[in-house]
C-alpha cells in the first residue's frame, strides 16, 4: 500500500494518503474526490558515510551567491 501526496482541486488542501488498489482517495477537508496526484520527494538520512558534506556559503551562514553582507543576516 503506497503513500501518495495529493492536492484537492476543490479546496486546495494538500495531504498524504495511504491508498489501496481497490479504493479511491478523498480529501480529508472537504471529502472531494477531485484530486491531483503530486510528485513526492522521498526522505534520506544525512548520517550515511557516503553523504556529501554540506558546504557553507561565502559568509559562512546562508550561502547568498553575492557574498558576505549581501543577505539580510550580515
């Protein structure tokens, strides 16, 4: 039973649903079956040994491409 992500075309609610092959999902907010299946992104863990390190930006905080002082933090 896969979990899918949907957006309701009637009320714009986004939600996940565990869908069996013999069932039709419905919006938990308005109970509409007018749904759009969304592209799901799967989760991974960053603690694996093969994960690449995350590099900080030029100023060491947000990584704004214009360099230190360009963002609202510095």
